[in-house]
C-alpha cells in the first residue's frame, strides 16, 4: 500500500483500502476454515482406519501362531450388521483380506501379514502429515485473525483521529471568532465543511 492509501486526509482512498483489506482477510479466513474442516475429516478417517488395520494384523499373527500346531483357532466373525457367527480355523494356508470397495482377495499368510503392515505404516505417516498440516493451518488462521483485528482497530483509530482533528479545528475557529470580530459565520461554515470532507 502506498502512503496515499494510508493517508487519513484522503478519506475515500483510505476507506476503500481498509474495506478491501478486511474483505480479503475475511475471505481468506473462510477458505482456511473450509480446508481445516476437510483435513479434520481426513484425520478422523485415518484414526478410525488404524485400529482396523491393527486388528487385521493381530488376527493374521494369531493364525500364523496356530499354524502347524494342529490346534484350531476359534474366532467370532461378523456375518452382517449385528449378526456374528463362530468359526473353527485349523491350519489356514491362505487368508482373505477385505480391501474395501467390495473387493476381497486371498493371500498366503506371509503376504497377508506384509500388506496390512505396509498399509499401517502408510496410514501413520499420512496421519503425521495431516497433524502437521493442521498445525500450520491453525497458525495461519491465528495470524489472519490477528491481522484482521489489527486492520480493523487501525481503521477505528484513524476515524477517531480524524474526528478529533475536526473537533480541534472547530474549537480553534470558535476561539478565533470570539477574538476577532471580522470572522463571519459563512467562513466558519466553509471551514467546517472543508474539515469534514
């Protein structure tokens, strides 16, 4: 911004600069809040996904531990929502993993252990990046809010200074009128109109 833009005497240019700055900062703040909502939704999804992947790894590890011992693993599994069944699993050679989007694939026990482990690592890294992005975004929101407040307060201060300047000018003119009989009311009115503009 140039000095002309910040000049309180040139009120129209100054007022436009303040109003456009406030509008820009408010728009930026809304954009940050929208991005924050999206990042928080992604964070919730990842935080829900990580325990599911860990459960999958635990189950595969339990299957591998029982493999070759001749002992059966008794497991409860969900058939559909709110309906569970019990299964006896003995010497499983392969494991079917639910990949999502109505896709299920069969893997050997070793492969079934590697895929969820890789997914778990990726999810944890993604969560760390999301947390860092959210922290950066919160810093930006705070900075924008502080800047918005400072611009608004500066505008209020400039308006009050301008009003105080007009009042002081009015008092000086009134004093001059009392001391000098040649001063007339028309000149006083012209001076006041000029000071208000």
